[in-house]
C-alpha cells in the first residue's frame, strides 16, 4: 500500500536527496513540499534561498509547495505554531494525510525533537536518509555521482571560512573542507541550494549573485533565476 506524505523542503541537497530516495520506494508517494519562509526577506529560513527559486525547484520536481511563514528573529514557539498551521493546511488539501518526511542525516537530538513534535500533532515523521553512523562523505559522493548539482548558499563563519560561500558542492569542495567540518554540513556548517538532480524533471539555470554577511556570522551567497527581481539578503 502506498503512503502519501509531504516532505520538509529546505531547497538544499539533503531535502532533494530525500525526495529522490522516497520516490525510489513504491511504498511512499510524496504529494507536496513544505518549506519555512521568513517574512520580509521572502526567503527560505536558514538557507536564504529566494522563494521564486524554491517555487521553481518545486515546479521542477512536479510538486506543490506549501509555505509555513515566520517573522524575522522568530522564537521556537513561533516556528512551532507556523509549522502546525502548515500541517493543518496540508491535511485540508489531502484529507487523511498524516506523514511528513525530513532530510536529517544523523543528528539524534534533532530527530528526537521532530519525533516528539510530530507525535504531539498526530503526525508520523519519516527520515528516509537518516544514518546514525554518519558517513556523510560517502553520501555526498553518492549524491554527486547521481547528478545532483548544488552550490553553497550559506556558511556559518564560526565553523567554516566564508570563502566557501558560493562554491559548487562537488569533489573539489569535499577535498577542501577542514577535517572538523561535516561533508554534508549536517551540524550547520553550511547550507546548499540545489539546481539539478534525479529528483527534478529539468535543471534550473541559476545565476550567482553577491555574498553578504548577516548577524556578523552567516555568509549568504545569493542565487536567482535569470532576470528575477531583487530580494533582500
């Protein structure tokens, strides 16, 4: 029996890979993507990906995109309230829907937090790419070999040099990462923006823009659709 579900969508490689894995399993059917948007910036929270890019990603995946909106500098309670409302919206659209998948890779505390939250809301969380052993270097190479293309769109400069912002997520980047940095940035060292891969029906032609430092910590590199209007970083 096929189980319908929504996938938490960041616009990055891990979420994209989770979509690919889920679609390779006939017991699952991804019916939509759910992303968190920061109001005012009109960008995916944390990743900093423009919403028009996120919508183009969803279109390339052939899926609708649901938005959970949060204000700037939102606290955890505000995030939870927005997430809860988005799940309610999803259930109205797909009656009986009760499962959501996440692209977490190996952090047990994050997984436990999501499990507790979803249980309190009557939802079942799925983790299709979770591996407690955390061999993310092998996973990164598998992504690249499968044709996934992504660029680093955000760097936490307390963990990784800002010069990595904007670089392609490829073998050269993996070779250059310091040994203490996870190959997939699972501890928040960096985030990515996906433009191609087996989960998309067509590639996205993204244009690299400027890199700016926010909060004296996060280096964001802008990626946009050709001739798209400016959005604040």
